[in-house]
C-alpha cells in the first residue's frame, strides 16, 4: 500500500489560503519543539515515529478515521511509513509530505505586493518553513532580487515566466540565518551584486557597494531603489525605499518585533545603532511607507495570500519594540531577550563572505531550523 | 562495555535504522549492550530520544569519517 503524497507547494497553498490543515509531525520531540509547520489554520501535533512502530493507539484520540491528515517527518521516509500504518488501521485520507521538513524549509511562495507607480510590480517570496522574506521587483524587462535565498532556480524560473532579465541582486546585510543566493544569481545572470560596504569588509568576491545616495534603477527609469543606511542588526544594514512607497527593512524592523544586534558582533556594541535607526532615522521617513521586512516570526504575521507587511506609522503605534522611550530600558529589553542563535549561523556568515564553500548537501543541512533573527520585547 | 551484538545500519535512511535497532534490542537481555553503525545524521537525535522513551541507555556515541557509532544498553 502506498500512501498519497502532498508536495510542499500544495501544502504552502493550504497554509496561505487559511484552509483547515491537520498535521501529524513524527520527528522526535526536541526537533518538533525547535521548529515546526505553522501559519494559517494549521493544527499540528507531535508523536515520534518510533513510538508508533508497535501500534498507533497514542494518536487515535487526536484523529478521526475519515479526517484528512498530513504526516510530516525530517525527510519524508518516516512519514511514509507512519502513513502506511495509519492506512492499515483504517484511516482513509492520509498524506505524507514529500521531502519532509527539509523540503519544506526550501519552499518559496511568491505573492504579489503591488503594481508600482513607475510601471512594473513588486513580489514578496515567503519562505514558510523558515520565515525568510525576499523580494522581486520587475519593471520594463528587468528585475532586481533583494535578500535572495539559496534556492536560486526559483527566482530564475519566475523571471523567465515574467519574461524579464535579472540585473540587480541586493542584500540588505550579510545574512547569518540563511545562505544568500545573491552572488550565485549575479554570476548566472552576469548581473550586479550589491552589499553594504560595512558588512562586506571580509568578503572575498567582487561586488558593488550598496550606499545611501546611490540609487539603483530597475528597468524603467521611474522605478527607484533608494538605500537608507540603517545599522543595528549588523554594522552595514541598509534599508531600501522602493518606488517612494515601500520600505524594505531587512532584519532591522519586523511586523511584531525588532532585529537582534548580536549575530555578527556584540549586542552591547550595536544596540545603540539599533536604537538610533528605529527611534530616529526611521521616524524621519514618511509614516505612509509600507514596511516589508526580511523575516517574520509568528504565523499570525502572515496576511492575505501569505503577504507580510504593515504601514510604518502603524508599527510606531503597535510594535512593542518601538514603544520603549527610555534608552536604558531599551538596551535591557534587547540584551535580555536574545533568543538562541540560529543553526550554524557563524558558518553561514562565512559562506556568505565566500570564505568557506560547503557542498550543496551541507548547505541544505546548515539552514535547517528556524531563523531567529528577532528580539521580542 | 562490551557489545554482545553489532548492528550495521550504514546506508539506511530514516526510519530504517530505528526499526532495525528496535528489532535487534528485542532479542537481547536486559543489561546487554548493542553496538550500532549508521550513516544517517538524523539517527543521532532520534536514537537518543528513542532510547530514552524505551528506558534504554545510550552509553556512548562517536563519529568518524561519516560513520556514526552508538552503544546502547538495554533497559
């Protein structure tokens, strides 16, 4: 008996469309507690596969025989086996997630943010398995990709479908939670890879400086990408204003939280920069800018169609990280609330600098797990 | 710590290492040690979690040239 399978793309659609989705995660409980599928109307429960080998009694109370259930494991092998056990026990609507959490970590779901005034469109690519957000601007036959993930062929296929050529690759900062696809995409497309100079001091490959005052134009001369120096997550962190309407905040400001200052240096050293960016520089910008961050942390941040965004002025009312008037209190909040660091973050940084060059399989393993780039006040 | 049996689970992907280990340990007596060789990285945390839930003790684990070795004492 072979269990039906569901692809990561099919599951992603269910999540962003807020369909009722029941997931049985059969990885061991430590891994489940660390990182799991969330979002939309997902209900997920855990029972390690090795507890089900002698019988499935322990999950029977959580499952109706005719209820749809998606079984998930690390790579897709154990979920297949558990799926078979469930079918043998009379469950009729069982699916196994193809490729497991490893594949889930790599799925990107594109969602259109807006048509741009200057002509062209802005898309957000939501990496549901990791909470990473990257952006694709297309205008007049050209495209820019911002904070690209490692899975470069997804952007390349998308560009082909839209009939545009990727020209500009921009990273708002040197990433510590995921391997950047910017360099590879630039190589493949003979495009330009932009990095903030202060994050690129140890970078071993050719790139162009992403600097305030040097705007980047995508295709049509009216679609402008304007860098704003905004340190605090890293020393170089640079935000981008797109088409005078959208503020790409990188890992500085999220919808429900703010960036963490400790992944490339010391929290105490950089918390002042973070404060300056969030409480001064961003305040000087228009309240009507739409914030588009490089991450989200909570399933509830996923809006319609999976989109993650908010008006800057609204964040100054609602985001708890922006409500701390006292600087000392802010420092304490940030340094006391640092979450565990992301998996392999130091090696990921060195990979993004070009200093080490792990093989494809190792790159995949390095990125497994949640991103943890935020501080929650 | 002398193993009474060695199980070769190299080349096997999840869930097979644990399925085989479970079967092998059923044939041993309480206190006996089973030595396991595996190559699936996922086996590490799964084995530790499985041993704990089954009342067995993971005595030692090593990794050399991509081969993971474990010694488990039956509880």
